[in-house]
C-alpha cells in the first residue's frame, strides 16, 4: 500500500477493507460515509477502554471539567488537535459536534437578527440547512433570500458575481456550501467569501462534504464559521463533525444542549460537555485520518476519486447524449450526472421509484435527483469503486429507461 512507497492499487478489491455487503455497487459514500474495518476496530478498542473505568475516563480523562486535576492532554483536545492540523486550523479554534447540521444550527442561533434582516443562501444549499435557516429567521421576524446559481455551471466566476449582486443592505449572514450536497459542485468558496467580506457580510460554511474529499485549509478561506462532517470523506465513525469559529466570532455561540460547561465561559468546554454521550466517534477520528494517510495515501486517494468521477461524467454524458460541461475545477470526488430520456417525470414519486429500482432490482445504491425539470444521479467515488461499478450503473439505468 501507500505506506510502503508503492502506488496503491485502488478499486473493488479494496472492498475487503470495508464492511459493505458483498455483490452490490455502492456509489453513495457521500451520504453517510462508510467506516473502514480498521477504524471500526479502533473505535471498539476505545469503547472497551471506557468501560474499564467509565467514571475516571469520562470525568477525569476525557475533558477538563474542573472536578479534578485534568490530565496534561485531555483526550478530546488531543483528538481535536490532530483533526485541526489536518484541516488547516488551530485546535483552540475547533470543537467536535455530532454533525455539520449541529454546527450550522449553533451558528444560526448565535447570529443577531432583527425584523427585516436577511440570511442569504444559494439554491444549492442542503435542504436541512435551508430549513434551519428559515426556522431561525422566522422566529426573529427576519427572512431568507436565495440566489439562483445555474446548474450545470460554465464559469465559477459567475457564481461569485451572482452572489455579490444578491447581497442587500439587510443581509446579515451568508450561508455557503463548500461542496454542494445535491449538485456535488466544488464551489469557488474563497472568492465567494471575499465578495461577502467586501460588503461586511459574515460567512457560515456548510463544509459537510469537504474534509478528506478535497484539500482543505480552513483558516485560509476567509470565512467566519465552518461546519463539517468527518464521517463522510474522512472515514470517521458516525456521528462525527466539527465546528470551526474565528476567535472574534464566538460571542453568543452555544451548543444545542446547555450544561456544566457554560459556567466557565469557555467555548471548548461548553461544546465538549453537554451531558453523558458516546465520545468514541470523535476519539476515533484520528484513526480515520491514519487510514487515509498510512493505508491509502491522501493525495493518491483524492487523485483516484477525482479521476474516476471526472471520467465517468464525461463518458456517461457522451453515452447518453447529455454533454458534460462542468469545469473540472468544480469537480471533486462526486458528480451529479444527467440521466437519459425515457425514465419518466422529474418529480418526487418517480425519483423514489427509480432509486428503489436501482437498489432492489440491480443492487446499486445511488441517489436520484429531480432538478430543473430533469432527472440526475449523484455518483460518489471512493477507493473501493472503479469503472466496473460505473458500467453496472449505466446498464441498470438503460434497462430502466427501456422499460
């Protein structure tokens, strides 16, 4: 493997390192991830260690609670330090959360909104994030504005210009994707954030699909908050996410559950102690990073995933007479490809019918999406995928289209 200096051989034979059931085609790593067997074993060892003396581990070793002399390196902070280094951040600027949605919600509640203010989203925003923004805005008498960004895109700069033009005098927050969940596009985030910053608008990033999938240096992006998942492309167990906040953006920032940590006015302690819960996904996150680094090779993994995604989109577009026009810079390790004619209407019932038909009729897991009056499929590429998987997907789709 990569650790020996040899080029890693990726593809279906690597399924032996994952717990996926045999015989199927899994093109949906991006939804909830797949935990490698090695990381599952690391988490099991953590759970066993906790149970040998739960009180000592949870109260005295896990974090600094002030109940006894803390260890030199509380376990959660040690794990956070390794994750932060991988993400281009300082450990003191990052906390663990259950998932990206938890981090997004914490920030949305912290932003001061008055009646008539606006939260700005794009029409690529994840549905759960859009609903959370609408809920918070409605509570405060504020509103949500949505800027339309065409898909498929042709020029990343158009996205930057469209966002800048949508910022109004009452825009108090912009919520931007780093990698869009539905369209799978890698957004020109740094440029979009700069456009917001030039107009005095803080930026919250939904980075659910970025860590592990693409190179990431959070501190260099020029954003104010960054929420992300590690249980997707970083191979951490579920559920495992992080919230990064610039030092000047922590006022009023609180977790969804208020507990002992709030008494010390320490945002790290407040997010880390919200009551008794299982910390093993967070503590096993470094094992996911080690799997990427030592077993796969981070650069080699990303190159494989991107190349397979890029080539597959081009091949399927040509095969189905739906030319692929998305700039390569906006493609990471997922692609949302247009499906051929003959599959029926672009509505929710048909989307579910097609997704079920792929899974139960052909053993293929891949999201089907209705967007812009057309049907699409989002294909996630991971090291256990190869061209054979894409071919099986294509044949299954064509079988369904033929009726």
